[in-house]
C-alpha cells in the first residue's frame, strides 16, 4: 500500500513536472517572440528585457544568442562578448558557434581590439571557411591592426622625441640656473670683499691718521732741533777782530 502510494506520488510529481515544463516552454517562447519583434523594430533595450525574461523562465541557446545580439546593438560590447563566450563554450551547434565567434569579432573590432577580432574571425572561419563576410572582416581587421601599430610606433617616436626635447630644455635651464647661481655667488662674494675692504679701511684710517700726526710732530721736532743747532752755530762762529796789533 505504501509502495503504491509512493508510485502515485511519484507519478503525480512527474506529471506535474512535465506540465510545468510545457507551460514554461510556452511562456518562454512567447517572450522570445516578443524579443524578436522588438529587435526587428530596433528597440534593442526592450528586446533585451524580453530575452532576459525568457531565459529566466527557460534558458535556451537561441535565447542566449539573441540576448547577446540585443546587447551588442546597444554598443555594450564587453557585455556582448561575455554573452558570446558563454555560448561558444557551451553550444554544440556549429552554426550558432560560428555566428557567435563572428559577432564576437565584430565587438572586438568596434573596441579597436583588432588582434582579438582577428583571432575571433579566424576561429569562425575554421568552422565555415567559405564565409565571405568573415574573410572580408578578417582582412579589414588585419589592415586596421597594421595601421594601429604604425600609429603607435609613430606616437612612441613622438613621445621619445618630446622627452628628449624636454630633457634637453631642462638641462639647458638647469645649466642656465647654475650659471645664474654662480654669477649671483660671485657678485655676493665680490660685494662681501668690498665690504670687508671698506671695513678694513675704516679700521685702518684712525691709525693712519695717528701715524701722519706723529710724523708731522717728528718733522716739527726735527725742524726745531735743526733751527736750534743753526742758531748755536751762528753764535759760536769766530768774528774778525776790529783792533790792530801794535807792533
């Protein structure tokens, strides 16, 4: 009895599971159709909302792919690339994988990540070597990558040149500043020397004046002494006798 009841419950559970699956499938399908209509009307934001709701009800590879495309059309390329990568990693449908790789290449292209775009296009061509659009986009991405690298090299050369010019200007300015500093120091030293000389002269002037006064006094004394000597000499000079000798 218990076994029959267990089977009955199990059977009811299985029936209910499949019933819910059918209902959810119909709901998800309706949401996907709404998303498709919005996408065709270029309302990519509303399309994204409907695709997201459909995936929440019942996830499918088609829903993931369409969701990625709706995000791509809104130029949210990073989010679109993540969506495509998830599809590429999980799906076994070669056509869906090809389309995801192709669109991933486009997303990288618009981000100017040409090297990554080239890888995505090459991988898509491994699945479908005859796709002309993938070949054209691959050639364009390779050409853009070459131009990008040339521009980067040119920019690097300009940066190096600007750096050299800046270094040269800085060196010249440093030399000029050093020369000005040396000149200022020389002027300062010269001024200091002049001040020292002035101070020395100021200190020596009283001594020199005293020496001059002393020299004058000595000369005066010498003159006085000489005058006295001359006077004594004049007094002691023999005078002729005025008397006559009586012979």
